């Protein structure tokens, strides 16, 4: 009888669990979101969160957009409650009323995201979900606040203190190497043989950040070449070497790639570069200088959109008709006029980097990144990238940013607090 009773209890519990899961199946995804954020979610959070992720993954683009809009509206801060808590805090001005005010200002969006993270592979799902969300924010600005809440949490979850820096070698896991090829966005890695060549050269280093939850998923990686002085041609750096450089004194960062679109604007790159600088110094004391060979995306589009009056204003007494060839659809790689008019082109680049801004920061996103890290604009390189892509994005121009280790913090502070852009004597004559 006792054994029979135990079996009946187990069967009842199984039926109850099936009924509960079946009830989730019948529910709309927003109802499930309500359940997740409620007391019910505290008890059955994993099951509910899993169900939400499964339903979401079945959505097409339109349904995802509708979901984001409903989610944003439903869990945004309640303005009436905010006003009530503000009045209460102004009356009492104690810690309890301040905590209550902080709670209603946050709303339920962040708590919802925290609980959704309980789903199996929840962190990976949320990174992917944010990648979807970012596709909608430009045409649906009301969703920016939802994205800001997710990004706020990601900045904590992906704090560099939680990340693992790994030196990538040919002995790294095959799964990681395959993803490195997939995620390289600056200078294409054609196949495993191409990657092997980059990894096995003595004057190359490759580092990536990993998160303990996202197994074998690089978040961001950087490729480094040891050079004599800062590298000034990407073709020279990535071509097969016939002999190793033995008198190098500089680490040139020539490619940095964010692997997860869902982690865009979650600051990882600046921490990666600073950490890699430390690793290289530990391994190679003779490396005294650090700099980049960086692309200049958007420069060609910016120039082609300029009115003649603005070009003339930048270049003063120069005959701007000499640059008309840059507007030709037949512009070929290695066109000799690029070198003939290099002074004028460098003046345009210097103006673009230093004077063209958005929200009081450089218009160019790569420049914003390096200057924000405490770097200086070191040099403007004509024909630094003589490929179709290089000419399309910048007429082949690339930029050296220099990292002066003893001045990083000062340059960083001046950039963020005063908007000062640091540049070398090589740049001064073009400003």
C-alpha cells in the first residue's frame, strides 16, 4: 500500500507538471512574460523563460518587432508611480524612499531580462535577441530605451573582470578557429591554410576574449604584427613572409573584430587592447611602441557627398577639379593621381578626422574608438589598403593611431572631458 501511494503521488506530480507546461503552451508570449515577472516566475522561472525563447525563435521579423514594442510598453516605468515616489522621497528623504524611487524608475524591463536569462542558453539567446532589436531601433526610436536597458545589463554581465583572455594558436580548438575565420570583418581570412599562416608566423600574435557562459564563442579578437616602426601597408603585413623580422620594435594592431553583433556598444575593445599590450610587454620586452594600422570606413562616402564649396573651403587655394577623378566610377586601384594629389587628400582626411563630428565626437567610428582609448592620430597613409574594398571605403587611405603608454590616461581624459583630439607632428601640417 505504501509503495502504491508513492507511485500515485509521482503520477499526480507528473500530470500536474504536464498540465502546467501545457498551459504555458496555450498562452500568448506576452502573457508568459507577465508570468515570468510575477511571483509565479520566481517559482517556475526556468520553464517559463524556456517557453518564451522557443516561441520567440519561431517568429518572423514582423512578429519580433511587434513583440519588442509590446514588451517595451508593458514593462516601461509607470509615470504615475514615479511621480508618487518622487513626492514621497521629497517628503521623507530617507534611504527607504530613495530605494523605492529607484525601483519604479527602473520599471520591469531589466528584471524581465534578468529572469529571461534563466532559460537554457539564456545569455546566448539574449545576445542574439539584442542583435534582432538593433535592426529595428533606427526606424523605431521608441525601442532605444529597451535597448539601453539590455545594454546596461550586458555591460555588467560582460565586464572584463568576468572575461578570459586567450592567445589563439594553431593548437586552439577547431571550433574556435572556424569561428575566427567567420568573424574576421576587417581583413578576410580565406581558409584554414590562410589562418594557419597568420597564426604560425613568429612575428604574429592573436588574442581573443571569451565569456565563461558562451563556450568556444569568441566575443572580440585582435591580430597583432611585430614590425619595425608602425606598419603602413596592410598588404605588406598580411602577405606571406619569406623571412622573419628580427629587429622589430613595435606591435602593430592591424585587425580588431567584434564577433557578436548583439554586444555592439558594450565596451570590450578598449579593455582588450590594453590587456594585450600588457601581455606583449611581458612576453617581448624589446617591444617599446604600440600602434594600429586602421581602416577609414566612411571617408569615401563623406567626400563624395560634399558640396564643392566645402571642399574648396577645406583646401583653400587648391584647384579642387584635380580631385574629380575620385568621383569616377572607373577609379582603378593604383591610379597614379592618388599619389600626385596626396597632399590634398591628406588635408581632407585630417579635416574629416579632427573637425567632422557627431555629438561632439569624431564622425568616424574607428577614430572614436581609438581616441577614446587614449590613442593619438599618428599618420595618414596613402595606398595603405590597395584592394577594391580599401578603395571603396577610403580611396585606399589607412590611419596609424599611436598608443603612448605614458600618456594614455591624459589623452583619454582630455578627449572625453574637453573634446581634445590628440595628433602627432606629422598631422599638424595638414590641419
